[in-house]
C-alpha cells in the first residue's frame, strides 16, 4: 500500500517544489504534474503525483489530523 500526503507548494526552483506539510517543509519533484506556488499536491516518494483543490486538500488534512489524534490516544 502506498500513502501520499497532501502539501502546499510554497516555492519552486527549476522543477523542484518546496512543499509545506503543516510547518514541515520538504522538496518534491514536479516531473509528473503541472503546479504553481500555492497549489496543493499529493506527494509520494519525493514526487508530486497529483494536484488537489484547496477544499480537497483541507478535507484530507483534517482526516490525517483525526488519525494522528486517535493514534496518540491509544
């Protein structure tokens, strides 16, 4: 099973985006998608593999946060 995490692009240098995962920043290659600064993307293994609307990204992030809260409560 593969898990892709949503993130917001905050900077682009050549074809590499700096993406924000709620305060944690990571590089991701943009070879597979067309995206601009401010776009939300799904990232897997260092690549942006899909773009998301802001609404879809926020829903996904809320779900991730709920999962993390549940895990902390176990």
